[in-house]
C-alpha cells in the first residue's frame, strides 16, 4: 500500500478531534488526528502500545509523562507504553498529526 499526500485526507469535526485511519497491519497502525483551533485529545495512557506523533502541519502542545511542550510541523513525539500523553491545538490554524502505534488497536 502506498498513500500519497496524506495531509489531503485530513477530516475535521467542529465538535471533536477528527480521526482518519490510514493503514492497519497485524503489528502496526497509522492514522491522522485532525484538530481545529482549540481542540484537544485529552491525556490518556495505553498500557501496551507505543505511540509516535509526527506533526504534518500546524502548531500545538504535546503532553508526554506530565511534561507539556510546544510542537510544530516536522516535530516527532514519542509516548512509550504506560506513559500519559495527549495533544492540543494551541494555534490559529488546523493541526494535522500522523499517529503511528504498535500494536494496533484490538478489533472488537
């Protein structure tokens, strides 16, 4: 599978963070988290999943392990399994973040 220009696939929702699934395998998942200004993904923990965030566009604040840092296009954030993490759009334009984690979500 090859996806070109994944930023164009971003979907926004005025009521909450948008999510787009891009690819899912047996051991890895990739998707987009799409934030309008002021939106956030509340801090949470995945006991058994490592997560990478890569900022495609926009600016925001990443929370990892209780530490908040400003992030912008081109930044990479690692949230190891068991560590609290979250993301917030603190800018005035949309924030699009590639999210990759392993193992992938369990199918219900």
